[in-house]
């Protein structure tokens, strides 16, 4: 494999895990590296990066961007009894 290429800098550990699993679901090998350990910065504020082999870089960035731009589907609130009564009139 070629040298690793950084494709994402998550804000939280949870975000890192979600993006890592997303890329792995597409068959892209991912490595996560963290900066300062929690003993130094106990408030979970640390620099993390997600890296992929260089040959997967463009594909990984495309996948991340595609999932960032797509908005979450909106759910309509459930209808209440008063809504149904108003539509019957």
C-alpha cells in the first residue's frame, strides 16, 4: 500500500467513528490517529485525523462529501386529533 493521506479531521471521537465506519462500508481501509491523550486534555478536545491509502484518497473524499451534502430526511409531525377534525370540516 502507498503512504497514508489525510482525508478528514473530525471534531469529536463519535464523528471519527461514524466516518471511519462509512468508509470501511465502501471497502476503504482507514486509520485513525489521535493527538493528545485524555490525560493531557481531559475534555475530549484533541486533534484526530482519518487517513486512507493514497490510491483511495479521491474516492474517500467523494464519499465523505456526498454524505455531508445530503440533508437528513425530514419527518412530518404526526397528525393530531384536532388536525383531523379541522380537515373534516
